């Protein structure tokens, strides 16, 4: 099943790179794509369980789904994720 999640704090290619690398490591999650212009992450998975895992991983990285809490800590985490994505 293909899922599209609109996320917060997505700023650049560094962010997208980090997200794609981290989400692609989740078992049964494939075809990960990040759209900077639309602030979305698209991926294929086998079940709702993987979707829940991806949403949690996104929040941990500092990119919570649209409508979820976006605290100062989340924003700070996204800057760190962005910087590490640019270095990779």
C-alpha cells in the first residue's frame, strides 16, 4: 500500500536525504520519496504497522506529521537532521 504523509519542518535536500536514508531502513518499507515542494514523504509498506513506525521515526527525527505537536525540540531536531543529511 502506498502512503503519503505531509510533514512539518522540511526545509531542503539535506532534510530529504536524512529522511530517505532513515525511513528506507525500516523493514517492509520501500520506494521512499520525499517532496520538498509539497512537504510530503511517500512510501510503500505492507501494513498499518509500518505506517505507524514511519510516523514515529519522522517525529523522532524532528519532522512530525502535519497536525501533530511541533515543539521547539522537534524543530531543533530537524535542524540537526538537516545538517547531517547535508554532510552525507
